[in-house]
C-alpha cells in the first residue's frame, strides 16, 4: 500500500517530533510525495496522495487554513503537516474537527525542525517504497499468472506478507479503464487507495488486466468485512463521479491459492453487472463470490461456448417466438420456475392476469415440446435463464 502516514509517523515521532493531532481515520493513507504549500496555487495541481507541508505563512487566519483543508480534501491529498511555533502556535479546534470529519491526517512538527531535511528524508523513503511496491506488484502478478512457478515470486513476497496465511482478492472494474490515459487512471487509483482505510501492510493495491486489484493478507473475516464496509462507503462519498463494479474473491489459505481468489473475484465482478439494477448504474455495486449461490458454478465455467449452447438448447424456441411476436415468453417461464409453478405469484410479479399466465404457460409447453413436469427439466430451463442473464450483462 506504499509509504503511509503510519509509516511516516513511525520514522518521524522521535526524529522530527511529529504528532498526529487529528484525522486519525486516514492513518493508512499512502503518500506519493511531500510538497511545501504556502498558498492554494500548487494545491490546485495536486493529482492525489500528495502530503502537504506548511509553515502557515499564508494561512495564519483560521478561515484561510480552513480553505486549505477543504482544497486538500477535494484534491484527494494524503494529509497535512503544519510546522508550528512561528506563524501558528496552536491548531484551532475547528480545523481539528474538520480533519477528523474528513479523515484527513493533520500532523505537526515544531519550528526548530529543519523542514527541508525532513522533506528530503521522507521523500527518499517514499521513492524507495515505491520501487518495492513495483516489485511486489510484479510478484503478485506472477503468482496469479503462473502459480506453479512458486520460486519466481515467493522470495519477493516472503519478507512482506504471511505467505501461509489467507489471501483474498478484491477487483474494481469499470469499462474504459484500459483505454484511459495513464495519468488519469493513476489519479483514479490514488483516490481509490485513499478510500481503503485500516489497510496498510496487510494489503497491496495495483492495476492489472483492466482492473484495480486489492490483495488482503492474513486478516480475520470480521476485519475484512469492516474494511469492505468502509471502503464502499468511502468511495461512494469521495468519488461520486465514477462508477465501478467490485468483485470480492474467497479468502483462501496460502499464496499458491491467490490465482483462485483472483479468478473468483473476477467472476464476482462480472456477476455484479448481472445483479446491478438500473438505479445502480452510476454507483458502486459490490458482489462477494461466496454469497453468489448457484451463480458461483456458472460464473466459473471457462467454456463460454458450452454455456451458449446450453442456453440455446433449452430457450431458443422461446427466444425466437419472442423476437417474432414481441412477447415475453422467456421472462414468463423464468418467473414460473422462480416461483415454483405458482400462477398467482407469477401474475403478481408481472402485473398480468392469472388467466393470461395460464394461457402463456400452456403455449410455452407446446413451443418447447416439454410438459415441464420433471425436476430435471425445470432445473435445466432455469439454468438456461440464468445463463441468458449472464450473456446479456456481458460487456
């Protein structure tokens, strides 16, 4: 997850007498760079994850400092360090509250600290951590693509992760990511990273195969559930202008199983499109593989031609009839199977008279050449309906 506010505090508490005075909810924010800020001009060019440092020369009034904080939140900054003792001696309570409300880390270092040396030291650490992150990303990709080549990735990952612990993959996907300008894609990635609260050295974030990937390592189910809850809430609040589907793979034991969790996360992301309603098209739809029921089996079938053939075998006569007569026979059959043959429930769900449903079902049986009176016939037809939903939702 890069060099985080937590990492910076570990290094700087004694060396630079640094204190975190507010915004503790963002302690896991990763930092891309440190920049001196004495007016709002440079902040307006932030692309995300920058950590601002100020003496408050240009922000001595609380109102001006509040404007700086607002701009940092708007620009997805990682936090703010205030060099106290000259232009500002004590950070106002209102500024602290704003930092807490927006999970923006607010830190202080005393005036006698050499700020230039501190920025230089921390910037080098950020750069080195960035190089390490690139190596970790490459190792994780190798574990996904070639899990059998254990020696090719385990040495890189071993110092940083519990390779015998659980691994769980989260995928965030939206159409057009692969074609997007690299800088813009990185900006979106920065914003997503800042939404991942409470995840630092037990996780890793990178871009791969047209999706953003989050890997969680050796966390309890309850901790993971809380991270996911906060993550979804944060990205809806912080990134309202973006629309993603989120697929969560299974938590599986050992790095050798990472590729399976990745495949399941990818399947869950695909199914999130199936489960999405029209009202959710512009939001974030999260689907967990382990809660998908029978969709788990269908989504993991790699032979897409087999699925297409299965759908055609059981539904093509009805699909052709619907196309020719602008009818809803496939939908009627699906509801009939879903409600276990209850004409009343189908009529209520489709807002159609029961006699019409009875007529349709008799005609459907004739078209299919099947009485639909065995469990296997009904199961096959319902499975074909589910496959049809998958096909229609596929990009």
